[in-house]
C-alpha cells in the first residue's frame, strides 16, 4: 500500500505536458514553496501562511457558579436536598427495604425473565447504543432523549408485587416503571431530570435497586431562569 501511495503522488506531481529539463527543474523547485489551502485551488507561498496561534488559558475574572460540597446520604431518613421558588425536593432513603435473601432471588428472576433490550439513540446524525439494557412497563408510551418506548401493560408478576409493596409503604400510587440493567461497572445512565411531560409537573419517583451496590448521584438543576421550570420532586430510594 505504501508503494502504491508513493507512485500515486509521483504520478500526480508529474502529470502534464512534457517540458524542457531546465524548465521542469525550476517548476519543481517552485512547487515545493507552494501550499494548497483547500479544494478551492487557491495557493500561496509557504512564507505567506499565517503563523501558528498560541492559545493561553486564562481563569475567568468571576466564578459564575460555585458547586456545593458533596453530601453523602447513607442512613435511613427523609432528607431535604434542595429548595427553589417553586418548592422543596426531598429524598427518602430506606436501606434494606427488601430483605437481602429475598433480594437475591428477585434479582435473579428479573435478570432472567425481563425482556431486556439495548436501545439505539440518534444525536447529531450519529447513532450510539445505550450503555445499559432497559425494559418499559406502563399503559402509555414513554419518551426520553427523543426515544419512545411503546406501551407495555403486561406487568411481570414480581414487578406487580413490588409496586404494591412500595404503594403501601409510601402512600403513593405508581403507574409505570422503567427497568434498567447495568451489566457491569462500565454501564451507566447520563444525568437526567425525570421531567418529561408525561410524568406530570411534580413527579414522585421510587427507585428500587437489586444486585451490586453503586453510588447514586444527584445534583440540583439550574434556577428556572437558566434552565427548566425548577419543579420539585420527591424521590424514594429503597
């Protein structure tokens, strides 16, 4: 391949009518000093090219936003995690909501019997696969990141039982579920707000986790004037 490329360059360089040896030599010398600026057939001498720009990073004069110190929540309780003009966001953590022995067989059953699927996203005309597997349950379709999951009203019996268990513990009714399977430490989910119109203005979200322990990170959204409407939510982690 390397030899073919060299021959191609030589053929391109010497294509044209035959000229005298003296004229050809001078023409070759001149060609070395000319540089193409693109496909528009515009040429300039090498010494006419602009010099390389030097980019120097400068710290901003003022810090627009200061990130708060991380807060670790690892004990049972109801925590107020943010306030805004439209309300308060809280998280209710209940470790061991499902007994560990029961959680093990539930995890294995869901792993084997849920119709997991890896979906493909389209962003800026480029497609990529989600770094996780998902399955949707609910009477209505669910759309996030321009990807729509079709209605699936046939709940797995174990999921129905868990949904009723959460309802009794929280007093809230839940009508849909997005299951996520993280196959290993490389799988993940992007930052998201769970603020799709189908969830209502102030959604209450319960998150039930089985399997390996992972850090569940949350952060406050920008104020309403910057992004979003600042709607609060109550999230339960069990």
